[in-house]
């Protein structure tokens, strides 16, 4: 089992360096720090409040579903962060590009990625349009990659965050549909 963990750690570091250092360019240096904020607490609250504030039952219910998904997923990821205590890449590697972002809490899993995937999956379930779903998944994936690009997460942090966001929102949306066809 230790061989597997070593292989995962080695792959994690390799992909981190490819995204954070090798594809680094001035355009991405300007874009990625902005994209990363789409998964922030502020963006999540704003998106939820807009949805809840709209006077259309399906959107209102989706907004409530997003809020419930965010609360549950954030409880899960913060519990995991406390248990795992994985230091952020910028605390382990001195040569990581961090874009002046100073985060001191733990890395695993990515809360921004979890939040944006919870929002994106809930909206995908609601809107049932393949083009909108692809656009939402692209945005969510871009947020995940941005977390690696700006040096605050490893690829596995992002993958597990995306998985938690995906399954939490799927469960919550499915539950709301089951108890009354709300969405």
C-alpha cells in the first residue's frame, strides 16, 4: 500500500509542477487568480442568493439545493482537512508560484473546487441542457485547475474536492426530487 501512496504522491507533485510552473504564462497569470474566486465563499453565497431571490419556483428550489449542498459538502471537507492535516504545496515546496496568496490552513481537499462543483452539478440537474452542463463543468474544472496553477492545492486535493461536490449535490438534488418532485 505504501508503494501506491508513493506513486500517487509522485504523480501529484509532477502534475503540480507541470500546471504551476511549466504552463505558466502572462495570460494565465492574469486569468487564473480571477477564475479561482468563482469557487470562493463570496461567489457561492452570491450565486445562491441570486437563485433564491428569483421569483421562479424551479430556480428558488435549485438555490435552496445549492445552499444545502454547500453546507453539507463544506462540513465534509473541513472535517477531512482537520483529520488529514495535509500542508499546502507552498508550505512544502519553496519554488511554487503562489501569486501572493497566503493560505495557512490545510490543503486536502479543495474547498473552492468542492463548492463550484456542488453549484455546477445542481444547476446541471436543474437545467438539463447538455450545452449548459458542459459549460458549467468547464467552469468548475477551470476553477480546479486554477487552484493548482496558483499553488494552493495538489491535483488530488482538487479531484477529491470535485468528487465531494459532485456527489453531495447529486444526493441533495435527488433527495429533493424524491420528496416531492421539487426540482
